[in-house]
C-alpha cells in the first residue's frame, strides 16, 4: 500500500513540476575562479521563481595557498514582465564555510591574508537585480548583481597547516554579496 501511495505522490509531483519551467544554471564568473557551481531555478507563478545556487571548491592550491569553500544561496525572484525573460528583483540568503590562506592579491587587496590562514563560517542575505536574455528555445544568458549583509566568523592561524590558532573573531560586511553571469539551460 505504501508503494502505491508513494507512486501517486511522485506522479503528482512530476506532473506539477512539468507544468512549471525549470532552469539549470552555471555561473561563468565562479568558474573563472575555479569554483564549481550549479543552480536550479523553478518557476512558481507567472512572475515569480525560486533559485537554489550552490558552489563547492575542495581543491588545494600550490604551496601554502588555500582557497576552499562551500556556499549555498537560495533566492526568491520577482520578474518585471514574465519569468525567465527580462529584468528581475530578488531577495537572497547565503550560508557557507571557508578556509583561505596566504593570498597576495594586486593592490594589496586582502593583504591581511599574506602569510596567514583564516577558516570559518559566513551567513547573510541581500537584494539582487538582474536580467535574462533569451538566446534559444532552451537557452538563456543571465547577468545579476546582489548587495547586502554578510556576517563572517573566523579563526586565524599563522600559516597554512601547522600553527595553533592565533585569534578568533567576527566581521560584519556590507557590500556585494553576489555577481552572476550564467548560462541557463531549461529542462522544460
């Protein structure tokens, strides 16, 4: 009996989902930083969608450099004209974990990372503004930018792998929370 109930529930969900439009996305900007990512966006109504974005970077870098993370970013979107076409406004949340060490970026950006390692958690949210362009029957291109608040809680170490913890702290960040240039493929 349970198998029959499960079959009817699964069939009902698949019929419900097939009536909606579902897009699978890849953020090309995240790819440029060697951060594998994927997003799923589901049409909820005529002008609303929900996106769930995830990124996971487990790779070790050369030498003492580290740049590992995972990030989850759900978002609700309202579309100005119709979903998956034109301008949209979104409300997003974010949560993730990071482990970065020994980065020396041009212009002394993040100079506090040079010779140090930070690991910890981040969470927050913000507002997004973006646009999607239709490029084919099943393909779109999306560009978006988001700004808001992120709370970063971290532990600081003297080197990449070997030292005891030097300090713990927290930082409140206000600014960009997401930048997106994505290729979108529609399953339905």
